[in-house]
């Protein structure tokens, strides 16, 4: 029976049926498994999310290879174990296995494939350490080794890593071309399944970082098909869900995004990748912020931060929505000081413009907008171009250049429409309406606002809908009276009921009644929420 299990496990592994391979190889008599069979079990276990068995089987293969005197095979096992432990959030253990692999290769020729794989952690170290030049040099060396020895894993990794390094250098078109080449290499099926999954995810992530939604959507679909074609696959399905959610968020499909993020958290946790859960939580915070669940967004950002993911710049925009302008301003100024590379700066410049304008720092906002426009021109990606045009339109409007604002905002609107970004296209319409009003074209302004209000209502973007309706009505939002608006303004300023009563020459009982009416009309339950509403609707 054990022989049958082993044969069935080998066949299932060859067919890419990881669930069956895991079951049969796990149930086979362990004493009948040689080092190659142990590696098959380790791979299958990894791919179905059984990390403990993956590690145990790979360690057994490593020990057996050492006993057999096969130092190269033992070094390769050590390299795989380093990756397993690093992914599991145990980098010190992973570093120990890297050191062992390096020691086992002492005295061996320089052009071995194991030498190339030993450089992989160094590439990650250089990328995470903010040294894309060193990362590119290492990736090129890996590619040279891979081509010399015919190792498809090394060639694929080299193309992907060098592409990411070029992107971080600001050479975005060149970097994306490398990622395209890597994607072609993956279609041959020569790359091992674990490496292929990592490369697919790295390429999609690279596209997301620079705002290339077209490539991101296409490659996410490719990754989905790759995942679906392998029964029992667990790793990489969480990444698929996050990437789908990011695309849904761009398109304004917020319920679908939240559903995908829920799946991503479940799959990451099931695969023992708790650190990756933080990214899904950050994305959840972003969606909840746009839909108006500010408390839920705050919780999501807090949880993401607790698990090691920087919740900025999303949290700064949340603070802005809550009326905490000073906190948001301090944060974006720090982010602008810290962000060094072009990709990192592109991520924070758009939010920084919005916050700095709210803080009345038009000069710094203008400088940030100009820098963002330059990056968008060099990147050549639609999302960043749309963000840059929108930021420039915001600055032009704030400085009284209504005609200039109209030009830039129309470009932003066209870009967002072109990539299916309904929410952001509607946001551009809000500012277009303000520019049109400033130029005396009230009829066109109302048309823009009507479309924007309908779009926000369809998408469930409640804060933006209320803003559109306020602008459309030209008066106070949600049926507030002038007196109620005065009370709300003072609440937002931090006044207590007795202080409000004294300032407006009212009784405290009357102030309490006004507050009760205000809370009912605007749908809030606390003074903090009321203050956030007042700021969002420009009543302060």
C-alpha cells in the first residue's frame, strides 16, 4: 500500500494536483522516501498551505543529502528552508539557513545554479534596503548564471527582480519591459511552481506600485488562471484576492473589493502568512474611508500598523476626513521628508497635495504637484497621470486659476474614464463644477454635479455624495438650518454645550435640542463624528 501511495503521489505531483500529491506522499511510509521524494512532499505541502510538513520534509531531505555527501543538494534545501522561514516571519532562522547554504558551497565552482539561488536573498535585502542599483547588479548576475546553466527559475527571477529594481530607479518603461519579458518566460511552464507563484505576484505588485492598471488587470487574470489550474493550491490565492480588490477599488466597486479582501485575510491566515494580512487590512481601510465608515477605516489602519504595515498615506486622508487637519499635515510633511525613491514619492505626493491645500500651504502643495507631474510623465502610467492632473487642478483652483483648473481637471477626468475609475472621475467632476461656477457657467456646473452625485450614490461613496449634493443645492447640506450650522461649527471647534450657549446667547437646553436635531439629520452618533462631518462639508 505504501508503494502505491508513493507512486500515486509522484504521479499527482507531475500532474500539478497538489492536494492529491500532498495526501499520497504524506501517507506513504516515510522510510521509503528518498531525498527527491521528500522534496516532492515538501513542495506539495507548501502549495496546499501545510507549512509545517513542507519544512519538516525539506529538513529531512537536507539531512539525508548531507549524509549522502551531496553538498549541492543540501545547499539547495537550505535555500528553500531560508525562504520558508522568512515568509513565516522568522527572518533570523532564515538567515541561519542562508549561512549554512553558503558554507556548504565553499570551494564549489562559481557558475553553479546554487550560487545564483544564494544571491536571491541579497536581492531582496537590497530592494528592501532602498538600494535598487545594487539589486539590479545582483539580479543581472543571477540571470547570467541562469542562462549559463539553463536554470529557468534563475532566469525568471532575474527578469522580475531587475524589472522591479529599474522601476525603483525611476526607469519605469524599462522596468515594465523586463516584467513583460518575465511574464513571457513564465508561460513556457519551465519555472518551478513555487518560484512561478512568487514571480507572478511580484510582477502584479510592480504594476500596482506605478499605477499601470491595464497590466495589473491582465496579469491578475493570468495569475488567477494559473492558480485555478492547480487543484488544492493555497499560496498566492490570497495575493490574487488582494490584487482583485485593488482593481475593484480603482473601478469604484467597493462592495466587491471588501469581499475580496475578506477572502484574502482568510487565505493569508490559513497559509501562515500573518504579516501579509496587514496589506489586506490597509486596503480595507482605504475602501472603508471612501465609503464613509471612518471608524471602521480607523480600526483597519490600526490593525495594519500593528502587524507591521505602514498605514500611510491612507490614514492621513482619514484624519483629514475626520477634521484632524493638523495631524494629517504633520504626517504628510514627514512622508515627504522620508520618501526618497521615485516610486515612494509618487505614492505620497497626491495625498500630500490634498492635505497641504486643506492646511492652506499653497506653495508646498504647488511644488508637490509639479513634482508629481514630472514623475507621471516619466512613468507613463495612466493612474499616476490622472492623479497628477487632478492635483494640478486642485492647486490651480485654490490659487484662483479657474481656466487652468478646468484644463487639468478635464484631463484627469478623461484619464479616469479611460481606465474605468468611476469614483475618481466623479471626484474630478466636483472640482470641474467649482471651476465652471467660478467662470460663471452655472448650468454646466450643475450638470457636472448631478452626474457626480448619481455616481457617488450608485457606488455607495456616502461622504462624496453628500458633498456633491451640498454643492448642487448651493446651500446647507442635509436640511440643516443656519442656526444648526452655527452650532455644528462650534462643536467642530471643540466648544462644550455651555460654551456654545454662551456664545450664541441660547439656553443649554436649546443647544441640546439643536444637537439632537443635527445628529438626526446628518446621521451621526457622537460629537467627534459631527465634527468630521462639519469639516467634510466645509462648515468649519
